[in-house]
C-alpha cells in the first residue's frame, strides 16, 4: 500500500502489479524546459504501450489524477508540484515508415527535431518546420504545434489515443484543429501515436538544407541561452504577441529571476533560480499591461499545471 496527499486529503493507493513502474516524490524541474516546478506525488516512465496502459488503468482504478509529460517544453509546473500520477512518454519513440504511401506512424514520445531530420534524410518533405520545436509528437498533436507556416493539422492523418474505453483512432475532424488548439486539450485521452502524411521522393540533400535553414531562422530570432518554454502567448491578429509586448516596453522586465527576453519578447527566461511563481506572476503582469494599453487579452500558449498563488 502507498499513502499520499492529494488536494488536502489522504489517499491510499495499491501499487500496480508492475510496481517498478511507479516512483514516489520525483522532482519535475529537470523534465521541463523552464527548469522549474515541484515534485510529482507519483511518477512513471513506461517503455511500451502495455506499460503505459497499465499505469493509466491503475491510476483510474485508484481515482488518481493523471498528467502526461512529454518534453516539458510548453509547460509551467507550479512550485507545489503535481498531485496524483505523472506519466512521461519520453521513452516511447518508435517510428514505422510506409514507403509506398509516404506515411510514418510515430510514437508519442518522439522528439520533433529528431523526426524532422530523419524525414529530411529520407528526402520526405513536409516536416521541415518542426526541426526547431523542442517538443514531442504527442504534445504536438494535442497542441497543433506549428512554425514557419506549417503545423500538425497539415500532416496528420490520424491519432491513436487511449481513453476510458481503450484505444481509439481519431481523425483530424474529431481533433477539431484550430490555431494551437485541439479537442484533446479538454479531454482525458492520451496520445499513443500518430500517422503523418509526407511528400517523399525529393532530393535528401535539398530537404536537409531546407530543414537546416528553418532551424537557423528560428535560432537567429529566438533566445536559446537560458531555459524557457518557447513562445508564451498565442499570437492575436493582426499583430504578434511579441510585437505587442515589445511595443509596450516590457522587454527585459523581470520578476524575481524570471525575465522577458530581450531578443524575443514572447519568451520568458529563467535567469537562474527562478521560481514557477515568478514566471506565473510575469505572465499575468504582461497580460495586464497589454490589456490596459491595447484593450485585448493575450492567451497563454504555455500550459500551467498545479496550484499558483493568485490563480
């Protein structure tokens, strides 16, 4: 038996049959690109679909909340940590290529940059834009990740998801894709893998050059010297979030050790020792300033998990 605290009450959980899958009180900061956040009550890193399914099924039987963690690049976890079970997909990286159809089925934990380069080396076009996105395939499906004019909605044929009734195959229509949004964001379904349609037959050297060019463009305009989550806010129309923040004179503004980047104002940097609360407060400060000056609300692209003061 395992006893833990969740939302102010004691829970007693019976470990799954494969109890080696579950670890207690695991710090989450090393698993996020912000390098902040408290501990997980329970943490698991399944190495196969069967282990993933076992963890999800067990958490459901114990009425424990489940949080899925990919690369942690679009995520802010509170200093108080997360209750229940945190499941990392970082070891689920299988890829299966269909040469005849020009399709690839990719496991949820596969890093987007690695997949982009692998496709480029085959001479398969259509995923060059993803080389600079520090996320995983699963998170990209959920968030409809995109860059340089491309996004997941352009390439996704179907996504295999694990839900209360078992495995399901979701189409783009079921995912209801829009700008950085999908129906999965408000569901309890977990992405297992996804099938993408690419454009095979190009010169691998040419595709690799285009992929490297996309990466250079991203690195030239965005800060990479300190921990961040990537873009913090979704871009409103007609101006980008970065432009609005810069025009408001907020570049370099700092709360604690969290700072709005000088190079790109839609980035918040951990300048060393920042707390998740510092970043949270800075996000809300920016929202307030933009609302006062421009009469619009910036909506965070970063997902905030856990309990924050003032939330």
